């Protein structure tokens, strides 16, 4: 499958590597596709990997991944071109983190969410919110002592969610669908909880699991 | 220890029974302490159990538990008398659930939370938010296949949180402190996630665990 990744930070590169290892073709989209970290990633990742502008990556992908800092998300979507994402599955990994006060807070919540905003910014795309409540180091092939962690996802299109669930399961996640994109209102605070635990303990090797009987 | 429980619903009775089994003295507080479900609970629970008004239960407890429906929470605190709770540990189990639209939403969030409101309503109490992100059937001695679930807690008083952690651990929980009472902004959406999964699957036998390496 062809996957376009919008964003070349830690998250974008980790997911890009993970998809390429599984045999997918990955195009990394960036404001600056010539920058060193992108060139290094291409060299390391091999023939399945390419890079281009946000627009080129969006046009390339059958599935796209939005993995940019929240403050740049709307602009990244403008640059990618919502028309390049129309009808496609877009995995929204963003979190509306705001550290401007010195402490973590979410820039949006309760009656709205980043996931819903992203869906509004690309109304013809099938946005699936997921991957946002674990650190990039554990997104691909998460290994924890007590069983596979749980990745929650939500979105308005059932078929899109099933496609994303297949990708997540290939990475080793146990996947749970929690409804429409408005459930991002719960998954973004879950990311904040993940970060809060990390900040308080200065450890970043944790993940949630939903236990069942 | 003497524990006053404000609220005689499923949550209040489950916790009251759990505390009594551990040897604590429990007084259940109610608007109607003579009602049948309270009399039955007293009969079943035995000599460690008593019942009275909200005010009597609040005055009785060295620790109090707020376990009422959110719509009645402020009134319950008025009836209990914040002066009866001054200086005491108050475990806030409430969730600001609002089903008035037909679907679940939270009545407060993002920039405020039920936990913070409860703390403001009893400014001299040491409010600890916890127990809100699992169903009453699993609050005491939770048994799941893959290890003990995690109970998060938050509050502004470290000593109060340690006392509550001891009670939680006696019930079999693994306890994680996630900071001041404002972290209720993450624990109440976590409850909404718990409920959303339950509603979608019509199963209520689940709990969160934070996996670590």
C-alpha cells in the first residue's frame, strides 16, 4: 500500500520506518524535504522510501498520516491540499498540546477536539484518530511485559477504521474502536494522561491496556 | 478508620461494603437514610455499618467518600456541610455525566472538571479524585486475567493521596498519582472512555492498566 506521511518529526519517521518494514511504499512529506534528517531517514529506510512536499506526499498516499505539531497542523493541511486527501483514509496522530503556560494543557477539548478539527479541515477525507496516546518509541511493535497494549481509535467511517485497525494489528496492537471522531475528546486527554505520567516519573516506556475478564 | 460515605447508590454501597469488610467503620449518608436499600445494606453489612444524614456521615468520617450523581453533588455537599469535611480527606468518585442529549457527554471539562469544582465547594477539605474510571462492580478486589488494573488518583495534598493509595491498595489496585486536582480533567474523560467502550460492547467487565517495561 502507498502511504503518505505528513511530518518528518520523531512520530512521522517512526511510523514511516514501521510501514516500510512491513513492505509498504512510504513517501514522507515535509516543508523542507531536502533537510538532513529526511535524507538520513531515506538512506536508512531504503527503496520503499521517498520524500517530497506535503502536497506530493498527500497525492501519493492511498492512506495518509498526519503527524505534525498541532500548531502547524492547519497549515500542513493547507499545504497538503485537502483535495489530495479527498476520499482517503487519514490517520490523525496529532495532539493539541499547549505548553505556553509552562505546564501541559490541551489547546482544545470537552466540546471539540483536534480530531474533529482535522476532519473539518478535510471534510472529504476519512479521518481516523489513533496512535496519539503512546510515545513514538512504542508505536511500532510495542513490547511490554504484560501483554499487548491497547490502541483505541475513532472516526466516522467504519471501513476506514477497519483499514487502520489492520495496520495497527500488523504493528502488534490490540485495537478497540470507540466510535465517531467526536470520541477524540477522550483520546486526547488520554494522551495528556500518558504525558503527565511520563513527566512525573521521567519514564516514557508505558502504554495503556484495557483489561477484560 | 471511620469512613463516611455520601451517597447510597451502587457505588456508595459497593465501597461501603468493601471498607466494612476490611474492618473500617462505615456510616452511609443519605437524603433518606430510612429507605429500604439502606436498611438492607445495613442488615447485610453488619455491626461495622451505620446510616444517617449526609451531615451525620460527613461528621462521622475521618475520611469521606463523595459518591452521588453529579446533578446532586453540589446539593449533597451543602447538606453534608463543608465545615464537617474541613481538614479531612474526601475521595471524589463523581463523574459529570450528561445524557440529556441522548448520547454521553461530560457536563464540564477541558478548562475545569468535577474534581476541581468539588474542591472549590469544600475548600478546606483534601479532595482526592479517584475510583471514577471503573464500574462499581470492580471497585473492590478487581480480578482480571492479566494482572491488577491501575487506579489513577490526583489531588492537591500529598498526604491525603498517600492515605487514599493505602485504601486502594488494600482493595487490590495498582495506584498511580498523576498530580494536582486539575488532573481530574484527564480522569473524567477516562471514565467517559470506560463508559463508551461498555456502551458499544454492552460489557462492563473492563478496567485500565498502565503497562510498563
